C-alpha cells in the first residue's frame, strides 16, 4: 500500500467526505486544521487539541524559520517531537507571511528577500529554501512556495503574480524531490478571474502534485466573492486529490466551502477569537465581554460537551475575560476548537448519509436565532 493516499468515501452534491492516509495517521475530510503558528496552538496543550477531534495541525514556515530556526528544530528531532504532536502536520510555504508581515521585502524571479519582523535580520525565501526548511521541520504535508497578492488587485497584477507562482510551483516540485510518506500540495492562484484560475489549475496538474490548494482567497474580497470563485475553482482541480482552501474561516465560510467541494481548511479564528472573549456556538457568535453575561449561571452552549461548557458559567467566563485572566483565552479557545471540530464531524456524517442540504439549512437556521435570551 502507498505510504500516503486519499480515498473519497461519499459525495452529496459537490460536498465530499473521505480520508487522507499518512504514516502518522489518518485525516478525516472535510478537515479543519487548527493553526499552530510557532509550534503551538495558542492557549492549548497538544493533548487537548487532539481531544477536540483535530487530526492534523498547521505549522508556519515563516515564523519557525525565524524563531527557533528550522535547523534547531531538526537537531531536536523534528517539529512533531519538538511540539509533542505525533499526528500529521501541514506546513505552509511562508509566502503569505512574507507578503503580509515583513518589512523591506524585495520580490524577484529568484524569490523574496526580506527583513524579519522579529529582529530585522535579512533572509531569502525561494521555492528551494522553502522546501528545505519544510524538510528540516519534517512536516507531513508540504506547501509549494507561491506569491499571494491581496485583493482587490488589478488583472495585470493578478496575471503576473499567478504566472510567477506557477514557475515557483515547478521549482518547488523539483526541489521537493522524492520523499515517500510526505505529500506536496500545489497552490492555485488567479484572484477571482475564472480564466486565470483555469490557467493556474492546468499548470499545476501538468506539474503533478499530491494535493491542490486554492490560494488567494479570504484576503479581503468578502464571502460573496469568495463563494463565487469557489463555485468554479474546485472543479478545475483533480477529483481524486485533496482540495485545500487556505485561511478559511468563520463557521459559515467553512460550511459554504464544503458545499462547494473543499476537503481541508485552516484558520486562526477559533484561537484568536477565544483570546479576545469571542465564542462560536450553534447560535452564532457570543461576546463574553458584554455585561449581560455578568450574572448568568448558564453554560456558554448547553448542548456542548467541551470542558468550558461542562464546568464553567457565562458569569465566570465574563469575569475572567474582563479581568484579562489567562484561563479566559484557554477555555474559550478550547470551546471554539471543539465547536469547529464538531461542525466538521457533523458535515462528514451528513455527507455520508446524503443529507448535507438539510444539515446546511439547519446550520444557517441555528446561526440566525442569535444568542439565547438574556436572564
């Protein structure tokens, strides 16, 4: 049997459910990947992340190359051992962070030269160096190096950027080489332009990858425009390979993406929201900073089995959020990640049982209710 594989088990409309198999374990799809930017999901122990139902985490090439350094991680046994997560890890290529975080960056055909946002030191990222850093980290799924322009951008800029990314994709494939047990994903670009997306998809298929990401969305275009693009972009990519939508998103974005044929997603939102007093529930978003929660003995979500909802009241959560206590971010992050993974499990079951449309309708009806009545 191949060391890595992707099996589609069921379809319901364009929604799909299946399994990505890797030597470090199976990833049930559709999958949501919690973001462990600097080898940690903020506010969570790795064991707790696993308890929420996560099969795979995302690590960040840009942040890890700057601190603590990929060579150091390799010397210490690789990213899995370093962060005590023995299941699959996907690392992004670093391209998006270079564009969004770095000072004084210079883009050429070779790659990107930039100054670190940490200490101002000078670095170069290219397809070849990105592949080498990801090899040192030891991630199971490696992303090709690409450029991701922010939207809105004019067509000429999108065209130029997409073609550069496709040349970089070919160099990433070459530099990745033959690594049994590890997968390399190419990244489709082209903004919201159908013909550019088609050209990009064709270039990637010609190069040949183990999976395909849809990049360049969730960068300021809004949900309607993103869904418009997802109405056609996933269908341009091979049916028999995983499709990964990068950097998405809110629960409603995730449900809409799965409805359009997406298999994998990642986003900092569950953990970032948790650290700012925001929770996601079946009835939409709840802001625990609001005074209405101060005397409320009820749990955040009565139907939720996470430790936050089982053991703590809204009144307590309101108190620790307002007091800026560390436990506030820990509890709300745990709840949010639990909710996201419960959402994914619900979609996997609904697709397998050919009732995804009913699931989607019930999800939107729940969010439309808004939070429970105040006491």
